[in-house]
C-alpha cells in the first residue's frame, strides 16, 4: 500500500513538473495537458539517467569488466530504469509510509 501510494505521488510530482517545464519552453499562449504528457517521458528519463550515473559513481567496481557493464546499464536510456529500480522503490515507500503515518493508517 505504501509503495503504490508513494509511487503515484512521485509520478504526479514529475507530471506536474513536466507541465511546468512544457509551459516554460512553450512558445504558445497557453499550455495544455498534452504538452505535459509529451515532456513527461523525457523528464523521467533525465531524472533516471542522473540517478543511475550517481549510483555508478558511488559504487566501487573491483574490475574493469564489471564496472564497464554497470556503466552500460547506467548510460542506456530506458534500460537504466532497471539499474536504479530499488532507489525508485525506496523513495516511493518512504513517501507513502510517511503519508500513511500522518493520516493514521
């Protein structure tokens, strides 16, 4: 329950941020939801790329081959979601559990 609630809150925050970014870079007078949807996936990929590179630099690699394989995981755009899935799950769990603790469930 905590994980689902936290993940939905993280996704909503990223979606609202993508709407703000789309509004900032839009040349039109008004920005709709469709511009936010278009910016959502690249924003998630950029945030995930930064997280995966941070994780790669924080990890001690004992040999070249294992470090190189981890670097490939960290650099590939969509696959790196699986490289840092535990960080996403931890953030979602912490947000969800803190909200559920605040409302008394």
